[in-house]
């Protein structure tokens, strides 16, 4: 084998070795990303276990009133129902104000969630009949 062929073979071996390392790096990056995603989910889960007493809701604020209403009703409510039950006149300005007061909590995954468009509920709180004890019985 000539010197040229030996060097070309060594170059090809190193290229293969480099490609193997690149694959390992890609796998490691995917692994890191999976751990980061898991941490994000854990952070959201921990935040969702906060209660109104953990989060300061200003007394008399829309958020505080809605929190109490949803606890009392034990069911997600549409914004129209919320405003009706809290006796807040329904118009674009007041609707935007009420929904806007919940926005920071929803975006940060704390206390409130949207269960449907313009329908709100409390994170981590089960609602309605969730009894499947008859499932599978004849």
C-alpha cells in the first residue's frame, strides 16, 4: 500500500470517528433536552399545587372573587356565567378587565386554567362527578 493510500484510509477512519462522536453529541443533547423538559413539567406541577393561600390574592380583586366563586360552584365556568354570578355588568370593557385579571395566573400556570375558550377553573382541583366505580361491572 502506498503512502498516499495509507493517509487516505486514515483520513476516512477519522471522518467515520468524527461522525460517531457527532451522533453521540446529538444523543447527549436530546438527553439533556428531555431532562430540561422534565424539569419544566415538574416546575408546573409544583406551581399547580399552590393554593390561594400560597398565592397572595388581593382582597376584593376579580381574581380573588373568581377563585372563591369557582371553589363554591365546584365546576368550570364561562366568563359570562362568572360575571353574571358576581353581578358584574357584561360588556367588552368589563369582560376584558375580568379576563385580564386572570391572565397572569393562567400564563404562569398558577391557580387558574382555561378548560375551554373563555371558561376557567382552578389548577389541581378536580370538579364534577369523577366516579368511575361502575366501570366494567355488569
